[in-house]
C-alpha cells in the first residue's frame, strides 16, 4: 500500500500534524493517521489540503481568453456579456475535436497546477459547424474525457441540453446549431457518454440544461427526468436582460420560476445565480443546492455581484468555477468573491461569522461545495475519499512564518498558484514542484491548436 506523510494537513476536524495517508490500489484513502513518528518519508514543509473541484468550465473558451478585451465600435461600443458572446461564437467557427482535446488538456494542466483536482465540464459544443452530428455523436465529449484522463484531473462531464435560442421556444441559429439537440437525441448523447465513461474511473456523467432561455418547460422536465440522481447544472440569472426576458415570458424571475417548477435539491448546482431578490437567495440556500459562483468571469463579463452575505447568513452552499477561463487561479477566484462583497458593502470580511478566519471559511466552503456539485467523493482528507491532495509550500514568501488558518488567509488573500507545490489525484503525483509532469508536451499541442485557430 502506498503512503504519504505530511508535517501538517487540514483534516475534516481541523489542522493535524505528522499525518500519514495510506492509499489503496484504486487511489482512495484507506487510513488517515495523525501524530505519527517523524519519518524520513515526510514531505517536509508541505501543507496538505483537500483537493477542490472547479465546478464550472467551458474548456474551449480557454483559447479565446483575452480576445474579448477590445472596445467595439458603433452599436458594439456598449460592450457587454452579449458582445462578448458574439466573440465567443466566432471562435467556434473552425473548432475541431482534435483542437478541443489540445485546449482542454492545456486547461486541465493549468487547473491542476493552480490547486484544482476535479472539474465540472459544462459541455455544449456537440456538433460540426453546420450543425450535423459527428460520426460519433458524443465525439466532443469523448475528447474532453480523454483530456481529463491524459492529465489526471477528475471530471464530472455535464453534456448540455440546448434546444432553443431564447425564451418561448425560439429557434437556435448560427453558432447555436453546434449546440442543438432535441430531448431524444440528447438522451442518446448522454447514454453514449455514460458508456464511454465506464473506462474512466474518475469520470462522472451528469446533465446540464443550458439555461431557461435554451429550453421549454416541457423539454426541461423531460431532460431533468434523465438525470437519475446524477448532478444537474444550469446557468441562471447571470444577466439583467435574461431576468427581464424571463419575467416578460413567465411573470416570474428565473430562480423564482425554477424553484416553483422543479424540486431543487442537493443534486442541483445553479451557475451564477447573480440576480436574485432576497427571498430567492434565501430559498436557494434552504434548498441545499450549490450556487456555482464564477467570480473572475462574472467580473470580466460585467455580470453583477452575487449577494454572498444574505446567502452565507442563510447557510447557503457554494463552490467556484473558472467558467470562461480568462484566469485559472483558485486563490484569486475566492479572493474576487470576497472583494466583490467588500466593494459593494464598504466593509471587510463579509462572508464569515465573527471570530472566523476568512481564508479558511472560503476554502472549506469551496472544497465542500465543489465536491457536492460534481458528485465526486473528494474535498476531504478522510478514509473512504479519493486521495486528492494539494500541498502548499510553507517556505513561499506569503506563507513563511505563518501557521494553520493564516496559511489559508495568506494563500487566498496574498498569494496565487505559485504557492501550490505538489498535487495528487487518486493518489497519483501529477504536479511536482509546481509543474505538471506533462506540461511541456501538452503546451506544444496547445500552441499548434492556437496557431491553426487564430494564426
Ligand atoms: Zn458558463
């Protein structure tokens, strides 16, 4: 049996010293023992943390990071989420399955090096540019599963159901043809993903109705019925215009409508949920679902500010995702969430209760919420969980001289991915001294894909 030893580790009941982890053949933790005699095998100076899932990703968007940062002219001078979406749609015009594989592999290397150990991949580009399916219906999803396998990242693949281009059953058009399925073909796609995932022990298949604007009430009900207890993710209330369109269509706001029409439970993850009234925020918290927050992307797109204070006071569960991938950094994601609250409220330490370390609370929430939303048995260094561990470097300038919760305060508020030293997923040592073992080869394939797409 494989073993790892750490001088310090964050366990479910708090910090522990001289921790020995015993890992079984599948990569799960069999025993976690503390106060073990010092051993030559101890990884000195490493602070072991449970792995955190990045709960919301559109992998292909890593290729366009930075390309939306031009102010448009004419009508486009009023840049918004919707003008950014036009740029994103244009980036899809030539995208091939091989390029999706290369982009996702690069992204997943960066996630692992940043301290993420799993991803919720919200996968909506299914078909060829003219809308015809590939010979293998789940071709794009298979490429994403392969990228996760190649890099070692655990993956919850969420095939997206996208049937309409707007509320009230509008038809898809243009780039959206690559996303479109009716419920019958969607069920075939999900089944193809499920059978392919049998070869991938850390891949879970969930489902993702894209948003209320991309479904009808009937098709949403049909697709939700296909989940069978697996994670269900959905974009919701990201944009003011989306809320207004939903009210004109139904008389209700998006989160309000969803809570009224579906049994929202802990299997659900509502992505963004930015624009809610207090009653919706409290009801979402009470449902036990996870709010999938993407603070860097939400800032980049000008989406708005999530009401984290009301939600946290109601014990709402949340996790974070890097969504558009304009930046890949777990520390920065959580810091951005807290800073958005400070800038709105003109106060500090908004998301924690009195006497609590903010970094510790943000990290604990993201690890637990990410695990729940992805359905992965991770986010805890405890017997029975996967051995998904992130080790920070206690000699890093923002961590040295600190201890325990101040390591997390230091990392999240003063540090970045350079604090991450080593990462294990299913007990496999994927990142060593800050570098993924396949970083160089994967970066070369990514550069070739970028040249073909934009060169
Ligand atoms: Zn998204």
